[in-house]
C-alpha cells in the first residue's frame, strides 16, 4: 500500500498526472444576439436608455482570449446638465462564476463611443449596463 501511494505521489509531482477536465456550464436556450459590426469586424455593443440594443435577453458568443468590441452610448446630452455616463459589466455566471473574471468597460458618455478589450476564459457570463442600466442581462458564452 505504501508503495502505491508513493508511486501516485511521484507521478503527481513529476507533472505526469492526468489533466483535469474542465466542465463548462451548459449554454442556455436563447436566441443569438444580432449585433452590428465595424468595418474591421468588431462587434458593436450599443447602449440606449440603459439597455443593450438587440442583445438584452439574448446569447452573445465570443472567442476565448482577447476580443475588442466597440461600445456606443446612443443619445444626446442636454446642455447644462451633468453628462450621462454608462459602463458595461461582464461577470461569470453559473457554477464556475468564481473562476471567471469580472470586467468593466470604460465609462462612456452619452453620444460617444470607446473600444473595450475583453480578456475572457471559456465559460458563461452575464453582461449588463452597470451604471444607469435598466437591469436587463445579456448572456455571453465564451468558447
């Protein structure tokens, strides 16, 4: 028995242990988000009245690693008022949410846009407007 335990410890320490299988949460049955893209193929995430246009309640798929999206905050600021700002919040969802990154886009003033580079691991995420949002959520699957 001691020999078997010793051999298992040696195998584990030598890096020859079998690799762990990463289990991804099952994707929800949602319709795919239909997003505009820039001329160079980047998806456009458009915020209007605190919601993601064409994406709320839908499934957005991104590749693992770095992806750059263009975040557009539609509308016009009223003269003399404090500018309205919004940001997007991407956070893990499901059983593995504690293993996935929490990411926040730059603050986008009303009537402007900015690039957001997302570095995400495979898994399921929730995406919502974090400032001035209407509470709706878009599901993002990175695979």
